[in-house]
C-alpha cells in the first residue's frame, strides 16, 4: 500500500507538471501570435505610407495632337512687369541652403543644365503667387528677380523658346533653371530629365535679332553656313558629324580662306527660318558667327 500511495503521488505530480507545461506553451503561442500580428500591422502601415504616384512629378497623359500643339506654342509677349509682391525676398532658405535674390536681371546669361516640372505642381501657387500651369511657357530660377522673361536655347538641338520666369527653383546645385513641361516639349527634352541650355534674360527693350539673310532665297540658289576654325582636320570632321546629327542636315568640312585650317560647312539650307536655326546651333557650339555662302547655278 505505501508503494501504491507513492506511485499515485508521483502520477499526480507528473500530471500537474504536464498541465503547467501546457499552460506555458499556450502562453508562448498566444504571445507569438500577438507579436506576428503586431509585425503584420507594422508592415501594412509602412506600405500605406509609401509615396503614391500622385505625389511624384511627371508628364501628363495627353494625346499626340496635344503634344504637337505644345511643341508649336507661340512665345509669350515680352513686356515690362513690376516685381511681384511675393517671391522676391533679399534672401531665403530652402532645405538648409540660403539663396540671394539679385537686385537686377539686366545682362544675365548662363549656360548649364535645365530640368522641368509638371503634374505634381500643376495648379499650385508659384513663388510669385501665380498658379503654375504646366501647359504654359514658364520657368523657375533661384536668384533672378521675378517675373522676368528669358530666351532658353537647347544646346543639344538648337531649339529655343521664350519663357516667363515666375517661380523659384531648381534647388539642385547642378541645374540653373527649371522649365515648365510645355517649355521642355518645345525644346524637345521632355522625354528625359535634363538638357544643356543657354539662358539669356530679355526685356521689352531688347532689340529684335536681325535677319540673317540679306535677301530671300530662291529655288535657283543654294545656301550654306560656314563657321568655326580647326587646325586639325579630324577635329573639324568630328564637329561636322555632330552638327549633321543634331540638325538633321548635311554637313561637311572645307579649307579656310587662308588655307591654314578647316571650317565646317552646313547645307544646303532651304529657308531663312532654317538658316537662323542652324546659325543659332553653330553659335551654341562655339563656332562663332557663321558666314552665309550662296551658290547660284551657272546661266
């Protein structure tokens, strides 16, 4: 009998130990489930806070016809405008960097990278207080007094447009101007982020650019532009190939008048408008003021 009592006592202790162990395991399972739920909840919260497409800048979804219209937008009228009541503090700070607004825009010229902005900012107020319209020819500059007008030329293809600068930016040290989406389309760099440009402030008093040709071309004559000077033939050939690619027009090299080097000859060019465009491209490539050559057929 004493042995039986000891055995029952041992069985009872074992059962109680098993019960305690089961309760411990249950608590661990419940705790683990709670931890998993918390982690799952954190994951959902993190995903919900990811930037939505509407928070990113980009191009609008427009038709091909609308794109063609933007590429042919007329330049805005250049006129004298008073400084805006907003957007022209002597200094301001963005992202910890301080910037200064210049007292005058007169004589401003610069060459550097341009970027563009679109859907994210469309309809928002610019620094001057005007609503931003990505379908208009406008721009942003860090330091020019606003509003002001500037001519912007894409040095990669020779295309140019006039824009009204009425906003502040871009706040990236490697860029000099931020253009509206429409301006980027007109300069044909809307499919990429940046382009190398020349920016020149203009005013209502800026004299109009003179006509390049001294007479209208006729179907009986062929026009060429000749410019630049290269002492090494290979350098002239490389520049000629670059112009031919950028301007989509034949280009070759010729001996300079003094026979000491080489020049680039572009053409034939069929219209005064095209002549002016190619001359702008050659100037942007530091080939100087190109000379017009005309070749008339023999009678």
